[in-house]
C-alpha cells in the first residue's frame, strides 16, 4: 500500500490525494503548496472553532512602550523647512531694527517662545510616536514599520477581535515555504559540491524562519513551533522561553530535514494542537 500523509485526520479524498501525491512528486514552487497546506491546516488539522490559519501573517516589531524617536515618520523633514522659517526670521529682523528700543523685550519674548516651542516639540514627538504604533491581534503594542510576512501562522483565538475580548490571539506555529526550483538550480550549478549547495539553500529558509520566530516576541505561550518547508521536506525549530528570542533545535530531530509525512512532524503538529 502506498504511503499516505497523516491518515488519522480523515481528510477529504481530493485533499488526501493531493497531499499523498507530494510524497513522490513534491511541489516545485511555494505557490503550489499554499492552497493544499491552508486546506489541511485550517479546519482539519486545526479546527476552526479554536484556531485560525493566517496566510502572510503580519509580524510587526513588538515594543514595551511608546517609542520616543519618530524620525522614521519623516516629520523631521517638515520641522526642518528652514527656508520658510528663515524668510520669516528676516522679516522679524527688519522689524527689530525699526523698533530697536523694544529689542530687549522682543528678545525676552523670543526666549519664552523658545521654551514653548521646546514643549511643543516634545508634545509633537509623543503624538508622532503614538501615531507610529498600533495594537495587533495578539494585544501587543507594535511599530508600524519594518513588517515581516511569514507564509502562514496558526493561532489560537477566542472570538471577536475587539476590546470586548480579553483574550488576545496566541501564535502557535509559524510556517515558511521555500522554492524547490531554487534548490534544484543551486545543486545543478554546483556539480562538485551538490550537498553543500543544497544546505546553503536550506539554511536561507531556516534563517528566515528563525527571524520570524524571534519577531513573534512575547505573542506565544509555553511553546512556539517553526516549520520550514521546501518541496516535500520540512525542518523544525522551537521556542519555549519568551525571554530568549533564539529558536532552538528539537531533541531527536535537530537540523535534519525530513519528509513531510514523517511521523515526528505529524506528532509536533499534534502537540501544538493539544495545547490549551
């Protein structure tokens, strides 16, 4: 009997046939994998009443508080419109020549205005910083720049995504899919060292996955699983300590790339599904 992918899930026949086909004929491009993977993960492996599969998961930089520096907004360019301010200073300067007796008073006023402008600048910086942050579905305060987009995340959720729901979404799994075409091309271009070329491509995908796992920050609970996939092979990483962003290897699996129907991979998915 030919091997079957995760037969315990009793998948719809067409989906089972598609995934079984990957065992002997793996998807060459990541775009071929997205649809079947989504169908398998959402509603079958992970029930929709408890989990959401989020394609192209938006991962923004998590911050502990409101950032003070808002230069990335480009507000500094507007503040630095010295040409217009300079023109006004010339006009003020002409007036000060005519009203020379009042120049001391004007100077005092300028000092006071300067103090006020500093306060206004601080208020403006805080307002710009607030405008540069938002809250994501995991309830974290995040920066609106420097976003990352893993191919999928699987997250535990509890209903409405609004302030009435006290439970933020919890990231359980992050998935990054690479290209088998790119891997095969690298191997063909290095006939003397094909294994090294293969490892280099695999490491690019796993490093990207590890960056995503680090970016999750505190938005997971107890255990976070990372899955890198190229063709029909997967590599796994895990985070178990929210204070340590580096992903670690899973005992018994390590850096090994295994075929996606390997029971160890299926068991890791089951472990994440059974977590509260």
